[in-house]
């Protein structure tokens, strides 16, 4: 339980920082990533960016992680600089 809450706190802080980047005219979306090891669960494995190539809006990815108790997933920034 404690690990899950630490993951959640880290995730929410990261999303907050990604949102601040838009102040500088940088568009940030989230790449959902797993630990990509042999312990990745069957719930999270199909959500990984390497599988889906899906870029998540920050509002969606913020609510997506943690997926379940003990989840080790994270949202990585995918940055697109606006012209």
C-alpha cells in the first residue's frame, strides 16, 4: 500500500511539472510506460507506449496511474514544441 501511494504522489508531481511546461509554449503529452521487465502484469503490459504508441492527454494519464495496488507504471513526457 505504501509503495502504491508513493508511486501516486510521484506521478501527480510529475504531471504537475509537465503542465507547467505549457507556460513556455511546449506541448507535453504522456507516454504510459511500464517497468518493461518480467514482472509487468497483464493489466499494464498492453498499456505501454511501446505497444500502443498512444500519447495520452495529461488529464487522462493523470487519472490512469497507478492502475492497481503495487503498480510500477509511470508517465513519461512526450514533448512537442509548438511553432
